[in-house]
């Protein structure tokens, strides 16, 4: 375990960095470090802003009960002027 004195020294150093930062990015980085140090000092686990997502196995499409499957489309027309899957090919 890290001594509390070491954590508070690092927090003070990061606070000084936040006060003297020239841009918003450096300031936000210093504050994020202070937040992490506080979590360590309190003995907690840092909370993630993104919830953990558990993977789900993928499977093929399942037919719905009571619904008839749609018949397959007719083969593409390949004659002169035909446009493949166009709705105007008849």
C-alpha cells in the first residue's frame, strides 16, 4: 500500500500543475490524476464512465413463431437494358 503522505504530496504537485496549466487539456489531465489519487487514498476502485459490456454469442436469424418466411426473389435479369436488382425489372 502507498503511504498517505506520498499520495497527498503527489496530489499537491498535480494541483500546482492544474493551477499553472497553459491550456485546458493539461488542466483536465492534472484534475484526472488528482481524482485517481483520491480513489487510491480512499481505497476504492476508480469507476469507469463506460459501463462494462458482456459479449453475447452471435447466432443466425431466428424465425418468429407464427410468421411465414418470405419466398426467395426471382433470379436477376441479365438481358440487354436490365439493371440487376432494380424494381423496374419485370
